[in-house]
C-alpha cells in the first residue's frame, strides 16, 4: 500500500490542489504552460494567455495543436512538438532549450526552457515549459554561439583524421620519405595542429559564453597539476631552449578544482611564458598559500607587457599591440584562463616590468581539508 505522503503528492488532479497550483502558476511573470505525456495542455498561466490575447479555455484541457495554431510560425508543428514532449516525459531528452520568435505588433524573442516533471515515484506527469524573454541582441548572440559551436565540432572531426594521417606518414608508416616531402608534411602537420588548437579554443569560448562550461570540482593537488603541465610543455620548451623550474616549498597545496581545466590554465600560462622567453631563459612556477587560497605564479624573463595592455590581453582575440601574429597563437588562451579561474571563484592577473619579464598569477580557494 502507498504511504499517505506519496498519495498526497500524486493527487494533482484534486480540484483544490489544481486551484492552488493555478494561483501559483499565474503569479509567474514568465509565460509558462504544462503539458501531460499525451500532449494535452494541463495549465497555461496568465502571462501566456495575456501574451497570446486569448482566454485560458482556448488552451487548457486541449491538445498542443491549439497552441501551435494560435502561435502560427513561432512554434514547430504540433507533431514535432508532441514528439519532444513525449521524449522529455520518457527521459530520452533532459532539460532542453530552444528559441521561440513570436510576432504580434512587434517581434518578441523567448528562450523556451522545457523540463520533464515527475511524481515522487518517478512516473512522468508531463513537461513544464517556460518562455524567458530575450532581447534581439541576445537572441542573435545565442544563434551565433550555436552556429560557431556546431561548425567547430564539424571541423574538428576531419581535422583530427588529417592530423592522424600526417602523423602516420611522418612516423614512417608508408616507408621512407624524401627530405623535401618530409619538410612539406611537417609544415602541413604544424598548420593542422594550430587549426585544431584554434577550434578547441573557439569551442571552449562558445561553451563559456553559453554558460555551458561545467566544472567537476574536487580536492586536487595544484602541485600535481603544475607537474603535469610542465611535462606536457617540456619538448616545446626544449625547442625554445627554455628551462622550467618548479618551486613549491611546504606541503602539497590542495585546492578545490577541476583537474583538466586547471591543467589547461597552467599549460597555457607556461606555453606563453616559454614562447616569450629568450633562448637560455628560465620560467619559474611557484606555489604558495595565501589566506584561504592557493596562489600559482608563472614568471618569465620575456619582453614584459606595457601597463596599458595588461587588462586588455585577458579579452578575446587580444594580443599586445604590435605583436599580433609574431609569436603565433590565437589570443584566446588568457580569455579562457580568466573565465575558468573565475568559475573556480578565483582571480588571475599579471604583474610585469617592460624588458624584464612578466609574472602571471592566479589564486583559487584551497580545498576545505587543505588546512591553510
Ligand atoms: P595567444 O598567446 O594564443 O596569442 P593568449 O590569450 O594566451 O593568446 O595571450 C594573449 C596575448 O598576451 C599574447 O598574444 C601576448 O601578446 C600577451 N602575452 C601573454 N603571455 C605573455 C607573456 N608571458 N609575455 C609577454 N606577453 C604575453
């Protein structure tokens, strides 16, 4: 027999409950409606019926096709809509969001957020749809982000197979290569690697801007992270004849971080420090605790960064003036690093002396058990 609490949470059809629910629902300023798994509208709030200039009875208790008919071109056809509802209800799709463009005497843009609703025993009750108002600029921005992210994904797959084939050829898979062929393939390989880096950076930025960059925070060692990054960058640093020194006195510093993303930040800072160092130079990474946080400092002996450029270089596609293109790079690394560090509740900045070198510093909260 079901316990009483379960029965009460499942009794949405009782008139009194429905009345209360409707009152709550009507109080929301965002147009909203609820649909049962068969595609029938259970509730439509005041904001929605006011927007459409209809009375609730045109929609409530009726099929979704009525809403589609009222909205005209603004919604997908009723079948596609119903399919989405049943996929959401059956958990084949999780929370989703799409754009709705609705024309009255003016053009209105909404981001439609749909979410499956279940009883406490897991049985599907249907879906809740919310239309969050957007400005035209925001909508264009969202379209642009989606386009960039799809295009980059599509580009990455063939680029990866081109790089794989070039690696195989250069590794001798098809026999010995003449000197000239090898040189040409090395050029193709390095162009390919550069393009893959750019695609990955663009994908990261579009994920960050769409608010879809998710971190898996856990206590991790920042020292391990620095060591991994130094290993990753070692052969690159050898190519520039630059030495990397790690300075970490005291116990291993633990932070609350996403391992892969912090590796990405440190690798980017190290890569820049190496790239801008003179041959024979040293890059020093030091770790030290500060109040409630861990600080990581990456110091080089490069050209330094003029004071008026120090904030600017954390922007997208920004490079120190007069330097663009000279050292390669996309101008996205620091923008990504800053967004990732901020998402860790930390901050990142640069201290520098022109002609003497730069020091990029970030700090993020220590792990609670870190004891700092
Ligand atoms: P990228 O290095 O790919 O161009 P970043 O966003 O990582 O992109 O860096 C942006 C710009 O900041 C660089 O192009 C360079 O002008 C400047 N910069 C970054 N790190 C250093 C450094 N260690 N020394 C001097 N300039 C730097």
